[in-house]
C-alpha cells in the first residue's frame, strides 16, 4: 500500500508540475501576444507618420504650384482690367458723340417697304 501511496503522490506531483508548466506557458504566450501587439501598433504608427509626411510633401508641391498659378491669373486679370479701363476712357467720348448723333439727328424718311395707296 505504501508503494501505491508513493506512486499516487508521484503522479500528483507530476500532475502539479505539468499544471505549473502549462500555466507558465500560458503566461509567456500572453506576454508574447501583448508584446507582438505593441510592436504592431508601433510599426503601424511609424508607417502612418511616414505616409502622412509623404502626403504633406505632395500636397505642398501641388498647392505651391496652384499658388503660383493663382498669382499668374490674378496678374492677368489685373492687366485685362487695366486694358479695358484705358480703352473705355480712350473711346468713351467718341462713342457718346455717335450715340447722341444717332438719337438726336433724326432724318424723317419713308420706309422702303411702305406702299403708297394710289
């Protein structure tokens, strides 16, 4: 009976050691998963920052060229306005004379399509 009791004790001790090893392995696995998750988050953050930096560079290049284009358009618009204004001042008086002469100088004439009833 003592040998059976010793055998049972050995089995219980072996089972306890196996259980302890299993718990330790679970803890290591949990730690490793947590570490892998943290590494993945760090890698994702690094990648996101890199892509945002590239996007900002491309955006500044595009927006910079649009800024130059906008300045050119504003300059062309100002030049066109100056040209139209000078043309207006130069031709205003002659156009006013033509308009007034057309309105005020009336030459009564019979319209060519008018048929005189005889």
